[in-house]
C-alpha cells in the first residue's frame, strides 16, 4: 500500500523572524538577511482562494482624485518641514530613529507643542518615561500647550483607547519598541510585537486621517531596530544624527513618499531645548584676525544645502617608530590617500615620518570627495608651517594621479561662500557661473593647487 502523501497543511514550514523569508527546510542562517538563528518553524496555512468582494470606494481616473485631502500641514518647526517636504500629511506615518541621547524626544515634544491647536489636538504617548518626567522636560523647553495631551502607556489597546477619547490630529509615540499587544506572544521590542504595534497604528492613522510620529531605536551598527518590514510600512523614515559632545544635530530623510530624500534639517541642541538652524555655517568656522597654518575652508553639500566647513591639520615630529594618524570628522581612508598624493605628487616626502592630526570644526562630518582639496591643502599648510591666504575656500576631488576632479553643485557652493564673505576660491576647471566679485582660480592638479601657498613661506620639512 502506498504511503500517504503529506498535504500543504501537514508539511512544516520555516520563517525568518527578522525579514519574513520562508522556506520548507530549516536553516541556521537566513540566506535573505544573513541573520543567524532567526529561522523558526510555523504551521503552513492551507492554500485558499479569495473570492472577489465588494469594493469600499469606486476606482476613479487619477485626475479626478481630490488631492486636497493630502495637503501637508506645518509642524511649526521649519527645519523639520524642510525634510518632510512641507509638513505632515494627514494619515502619514513618520519613523524617526537615532542614537540614545541624541535629542529625539526633545525634538518631538517641541513639535507636538507647536502643532497642537484648538482644531488640531495632539496626543503624546510615552512608553519610556513617566508623565511627570515628560512634564519636567516640557517645562524646561517651554513646550506647554492647552491642546497637547500626555499619556504614559505601554499597552497597545490602551493607546488605541486614548485615540478614541482624544481624537488627535497628531500622535507622537515614544517609542514603538516599548509598546506591546496582549494578543501577540513575546516581549516588547520583539519582531512580532513591533510588527503588530506598527501595523495597528498605521491602520488607525489611515482610517482617522491622523498624522503619526514614531520614535524608533537603533542597533549598535546604527540601523533601525526591529524587522525591516517596519521601514517598508511607514511613509517617511528619518535619521536623527549628531555627536552628543557637539551642539549640531542633523535630520536626514531616508525615505519619503511625499517629498525628496536629499534634504537635511539642521538643529542646535542646548539647555533650553532644541532650535532649528536656518544658517548653520557659523558653527563650523573659527573666525580669526590672522590666518593660522594648517587650516583650510571648504563648502560641503548636506543634501541640497551648502555648508561652509573648516578643516584643520597639525603635523609634529613623531617620537615612535610608527607615526600616529588621528582623524576627527574626516574619513581616515581619504586622509591617508591625500597624504600619499602629497608625498608622491606634491613632493612633500617628510609627511610619512611625522605624527599627523586632522579634524573638522563644530562636529561636522565631511565624507564627500569634494573636501579632498581642502584636506590636502590643510596638510600641506601644516607641513610647511605656512598659512593659506585669508578668505580662501577649496573645492574639489583629488585623484591618485594628483588631478583635481569636478564635483557636483560647484555653483551652489560658490554662491554660499560668497554670501558669507569669502572672496577667493580654488575649484576644478570649468566651474560654470561665478558670483560677481569673487576671484576663482581653476586648478587642474595638486601642483597648481600648492602654488597658492605664499612664496615666502618657511622652510618645508623636506628642506629642513
């Protein structure tokens, strides 16, 4: 007698709790997301056929759809509106993630207070702090409003009950990893819990036309904690960045269904709260009466916003066989490349025997290649102990052959430098339109760029 064949209902299936990938065979490592120990067995559902049902609303030609219902409403914080594409769209769900202590709760409490009004009540739900603790922060940053409601809850059903009672236009949940559903097994912050909580809040936001701001935790690698599905479900994903020892904070758009993702919002965190910076370039500059060796200015693009930043370098005689290479705010690999180019193409051979320190001012991080020329000139200026001319900015990517390559947005960078009073710029060839009153020197390689150092400079290290 033939053995009975297992049906789909009887056959076990396995699913990755991290990304949702399914397979009929157990594996120790998920081939989709490369996570270890996340493939678990679950019952495979029987194959069913879904019959056609009644539609909720008839399909319309796209030109007849009313777009006014999706008009963005300002949050009251201009820098956040810039990143969101004009404000919060009714029914939109925004996920804001960042390192602990970077200022996520402070920013969203300020947004909740400014967005609250008689026609737009706001509900702030905290799962990490008590209501009294949030009230103390609100007093400190002056975020009190008559139509801002506060609740401390970690139960999803209670959060949904508050929505029925308050009927807010804006919900702020801090954070999505601290709320759990009693219908789902697992601790708060687990994959299943985060998926269920986010799904329930997204459904409530779409049904009520309520904007929702979710705070998300990050892993030690900087990625958003929880299932990757969370980022696919929400409408906007923002990253809140910044060094906790510096005042500058940046909000970057990673995903935005209602606007561009190349905008950056700049904020300054201080004792009285957090404020937007419409012109943050002053944070990255050191104003001096006299030029100092080892400093050079450049213009970086954060999204579509040009920012003038200062690069500093210092070279000293090394006391150990292997000289130190220390960087802050700069990529170590790119600084090493500039050192190699200066030694080989610029004929500054003594750099390999000296301790070299390089940094940026104000906590800004320069990772784009357009800062290469400024880094190279700062190192050459420090090596020769000769200051660069005042009011000089350097823009350009430096190749291993010593050539200076063109970069994007040169005209915007020059316009920003001219607006701040800088009169001289080193740029790659063919920069395009030049602001009136600004002297621009086109350089093709590092040899041309190093000629900007004054002729009467002190003795270079290789000449000593």
